[in-house]
């Protein structure tokens, strides 16, 4: 199998992550979606205005609430699993659903029009009720935009279309005057798609797990196959023997007593961990096997700190949210938390990323020249390195002493 064929296989596997593509096609089962189209108008207005809204305020009839709560439990569990196991933010409320009759389609088109991140928070451990909290951002379904462009030749400006949801002051929309009205979007989309057979938009409101990031990831892999095949690490992962041969090299021998002046990490490392950091700093590719409990977070944090010190960037990709949290916590304890920008779910809700960037820029502005000068003082660095070297010598002498054989 060629490298290109292996990459195509990875793209197919990626398309299955998070389940079927519910951004375009009608789901096979409805028990994982909470339809709030007929919910109480007061609760819906509060929800769309961006205020946390309890499920019991949306569904007030007791029997219907019991059923809705069970669905909410399933959505909450599925969204939590996708975030923890795959790093995917998939909890959204779909506002408006577009349907039409595409030629030669093997499934029914049922595409959300607008997407807003939606977090379901249990109000108690028993999950007796849920608070629904919508994110501040709203976006036109990117899968719908891509499909209309590629299949029907209809160009849509998603930013301009999403901007139609913002109400102007004194617009006379009553309870929705807080700033969100999807109906202008429905009307504009209807005009753009007037020539599509059977095209219609229904004003539905559905909460569910939508694999929002998946189409972009699949397209990214599929669209860059030729480039990826030229990357030795990728080709080696696809079992290409030549790439594997080019990458083959031995790790440098662990150095028990490294020169403190040359150390680039504020973290204590054993010789094997230090060798892995040095190998990465030298620009060599390697696979580091680190089972649970062997200090992998420590080694990873050291890699990030050393790369940042030399002006390099690190992209850390992990399927588990807990791994990212551990890295952020470890760097934060060293005062290096600003080295990490968490981009999990950034495609769906950019507000958290923007806020984090703003805080980082404010901190940077607070650092005056005198502080930077003190941090970069050569004499101070030399003194600290000298002190570390002296302590290292004392420890080395102690290790040598306790290993000397002394006959009776």
C-alpha cells in the first residue's frame, strides 16, 4: 500500500469519528436529539438571548419533561465523551433546518442552518434538571455552505449571513430584542436557494451532538495528501521503508551530569528524559514510549519550555482532554502558563481563545524594560549556573562515595 493510499484510509477513518455527519443528513435515530421547536416561548426567548435556561423552563408539561430530561442526559454524556476521548466540541443547538431534494442522494437532506455552542449542565448529581447555556457565537453551518457551493454552485457569505441575526435597537421584536433573530437568515437563504428543487427552511430548534470539526479535518487531510506524503514522519507512519530508514538514528547516550550552562529546562529530568529533550532540540524526529507513571507530562513540559526558550513553536495534539489539562497545570506551576493556548473547540466558539489572547497581551504590556533586563542579566545567569555546577559536583561526589566498596 502506498503512502497516498494510507493517508486516504486515515481520512476515511476520520470521517467516522463522532458518528454520522448530522450536519447535512437526517440522523438515523432521533433519541440523541432534543427538539425544542415547540418549547415554551418564554424559555426559548431567554435561551436565544444568551441567558442560562433550565430545561424545566423550556419543557413544562411533566410527562414531556421526563422524556426531554432522558434525552438531555444522553446528549450530555455523548458530548462529554467526545471532548474527553477525541478532543471534539460537539454540543450545539441547531437553529433552523434546511431541506431539499438533491438528485441521486442516498439520504434525506436535513441540514442545520445556524449553530450555536450549547452546554448542558446538570443542576445536581442526580441530573434532576439541566441548565442550557448557549455560547455567544453563532455561525452558519459550514457543511451546508460547502455542500451548496460544490453541488449547486451557490456561493454563500457565511459571515454576512450570520450577521443578519443581530437585531438593531428598537427593532420591535418584543421578547427577542436582546439581540438575536434567526428569521432574516431563513429569508435570505431561501432567496439564494430559490432554484433548488423543494428547498425550504423550517424554524426548528434542536439540541444535539453535531461533529462540527470533522468535515474540516477530513477535507484538510484529503486536500493535502501530496504534501503529507513528502513528510518523512507521515510516510514512516504509513510504513514507507525509505522514510523509516531516513529517520532511523540512535538517541544520544544519557548524560548523568549535564552542563548546567547548557540546560534549557526549569524542570528536573532524569538522564533519559534529558536525552529526549536534547534530541528534539537537535531537530531529530523520534517516537518516545512513555507508559503511565513514567513522567511523560514532565518530559512534555520540558520539551515545550526548551522549544519556547529557543524561539520554536510546538503543536500539541492529543485525543484526551486530561492530557492537555495536565500539561497546562504543570507549566502553570512554573509560571509558564502563558506558553499554552488551548484551541480545543476554537472553531465553534472563538470567544475563549480571544479572551486568553487578550490577557496574554496585557501581561506582556506590563513587563517593562527594567524587568526584562533583570531577567536577562548575564551576570545573574552565570552566577546561577556556577552555583548549580558546584552543587552538582557535591552530589556526584556523594554518589561516588556511597558506591565505593569497603571491605570489612
